[in-house]
């Protein structure tokens, strides 16, 4: 089977959130062929290059969403033919439908959804005919249409407050989001040649899949391990309220269209599934597939080779405000009052960005204030019970060493999607204390303690309860490891998608042109029998005489008929 893998800012680049699981999926399905169609997000990502690709990856096509349209180099550059008066009128009408739908009030507005689809596919047809939309999407006409839509009756209250600077800002964002409409990916030499499009996230990654289905009839599968709509809203926190409302309107309409057109949508957890249902996804199309994680690196810790310090709490993750380390430090102050020997190790990935460095400095200052350096005696050097470390340092060379450092792993987040660090702790057989956010409860499944977010006292009480009860820690850790090995391994993820690919293709056979027009259509672009010498296309009924014996039928069809006769005779004899 030939799969078109659609990514946005991840695989096959060396950085990005979808890099690891996509690589594991492609390597785990070595009997399939993959064409990768990747959207990149930054110059730095492209400069770092691609990961080493396995031989089943036949082709890679890339396109940047960060560069100015004039410097695009990811796909074969297409010459835009000039738009005449008729084409400009057509563009204005279609963009008007799209803008009105984006600004409309109500997620369940059926008229807005239909208008969005009409505008989106109409613009795609126009782009295909004229070689792109870049110039028109950046034109003054587009900005004026957007301004009119924001002030029209029925527009969302938040977008009515948009000013000219907001219209210009959102027009730039929309132009980048709609760049996939102008790519040359939708012919018989690209997405038209695959059996199935698999979008590895919602939003822009799925947009080429929508067009491949419209232009080439290629079925679409969408996988979302995070909620794209929610992620985009959080990432645009620095923008003005009207621009955020316009962006959310676009993402909402696009998500609804993707869910409606996809053959199947595979959320990574129930939390994401609930968001998809609220965005209009049909429950019959939703099937949860947990992300696959490499468990091998944690086997030594999970099998009990490293018991961990019984007085140490460990936190592992990225340094950012959503992790709420402030609440964790205040909770640890309560823990120290109950357990004076307790220690807290905060182990993070290398800190990048001004905001992350500022938050880390604030946490260090709070830790120094709450926990002055203490000495065991008059002649001992003072020590702080809270340590800030990075993975790769002398105390924690890798992730397994980080989790092996303590007996209890803590997660204090106020915002969380699928808690990867929690699954890693479960692979290590560690008892966990977590805040009830995102998919935490679904992942834990009763094998750890869960407390409300932003509640330092409850977090402290749960930590003290586990620190004082080693038997309970051991029991919960063993149960957590068993659950993680059953649900969250790479093997279960690859097995699930292998079955889904075959299921979708059984309902969507590919009709290719054969050398013999009388031969039946083949279900895959490269069926298994194509690798065997000889002719395997089954003759039609007109070419096989009625009542013919197997000896009168050539090739493998005779074998099949003999097998059927043998089964029938056995049934008659019984």
C-alpha cells in the first residue's frame, strides 16, 4: 500500500512534535510505501535538515509556511498566471464566503460551515487553474472583504471590535494558513498517486488531504494527539483579542470540514476526542489510538534495578508556566514540614527562549526564599533540598536516570494534553502524584494519585502519603508499569494503524488503469501479486466459461477454484 504522510512542522525534520511517532510508524510498517508531504515552520528547522529515512520512504516533498511567498522553495515553483477582471471577481466572491464563515457566530452554524466549504474548495479550484493564490490573498481586496465580514450582521461579537491593524495581522496569518492551496501536490505524480492520505495532525496538515480527496478521490485519515484548535489558541496569546477570535473561527471551521470529510479520525486520548466531538466530529468516525512510546530505554529502571531514594520527589518536563512549578514549590514546603528529610529534584530539558529562562529564574528565587540552605551540623556545608538540573548533566545523563533518582514522580501542570512524562514514569515503575488536567486520569487509570490543579495542600498531602508508605508505592508502581506496557508502546500503536490502513482500503479500493481493460480493478497501487512473475489479473466472467473446470482456468484463479471445490466437498461429506 502507498501512504501519503502529511505533516506540519515535524517529520521528517530533525525537530518537531510529530517527529518521533511518525518515524516509529514508518519504520514499523516496512511492507508499505510512504510518500511524505511536509510543511516546515521555520528557517532553523529546515537548516537542521531531515532525519535518516528508511528505504520504504519513496519520496519527500516539502514546503515552507514561514518564508515570504516570493522565496518559496519547498515545492516546485509554479508560475502564477495573471488574474484578469473575471478571475478577480470570482476570487472576491469565494473569499467573501470564506471570510463570512470565519466571522460567523456559533460553532454549529450550518450555513457558515457550508459557506466555508464553498469558499475553500472554490479557492482551491481557482488556485489550480491559475497556479496559486498568493498575490490575491495579500491584496487590498482581501483585507477589505475581511473588514466587511467582521462588521456584517451575525458576526461574532469579538471580531466586530477588530481595527485595521487587526485585519492586516489576520490577513497575513490566513495567507500562510492557505498556502497549501497553492502547492503543486495534487496531481497524478504526487498525492494523486497514493492509496491513502494520512494527516498526522489537524489543521494545515490535513488541508492537502482535503484537496487530494476532492481532486483525486484519495481517502483521508486524520490523527490528532493534541487538540490543534486549542493549541493554536494558546500559541497566539500575544495577539489581540479580535485576531485570536478570527484565528479560532478559521481553525474551528477547518476542523469541522476535516472531520466531516475524513474516513476516520484517530484521537490520541479521550480528552482530545471530547474536543473533536464538540467541533462537530461524528462519533462513528472516531477511534482512539494511544501514541506509541519507546519502552526499552526504561526497562532497567522498571525491572527494579534502581530503586530510587525513598525520600526524593522527582519532577521531569519542560520549564514553562503551564507546568505550575510555583504551586509545586509551595506544596513541597508543606511536605518538608511533615517529612524533614524529603528532597525535590526538578529535572528539565535544556531551557530555551526568553520566557522559559525568566520563569526558571523566578522559580529559583522562590526556592531560595522558601528553602534556605540547611546544614546537618555546625561544621557541615549548607545544602538546599530543591535542585534544578538538566537532562544530560552529571546527575541525570538521560531520562531513565532522571526517573531513577526518586521513588515518587510528581506532575503539577495546570494545562496538559497527553502527559508523556507520566507515561515514562509508569514505564519506570514509579508511583505518581498528578494534577487532574488533560488526559491524566485516562493515562493513570487508578495506578497513581490524582489531585485538583492549583491546590498545593492537596498535592503535598498526596506526596506525604506515598513517601510514608513504601509498600503502597511499590504496588502502585508495578500496576502503572503493567498498564503502560499494555497501552502505550510503539508496538500497539503500529499494530493499530496497520489494521486501520487495511480497513480503510477495503472500503476504498483504488481503481488504476490496467494494461488489459477487461481486468478487474486492483485494491492497492502496488498489490502483493505484482511482485510475483506472471499475469495475476483475474479474468472477467465473460472470459471464464460457465461451469468451467479448474483445469480450463489459467493461473492463480484455478488454485482458488480448486480450494473452493475442496471446501465444498468436505462440507458435503460431513
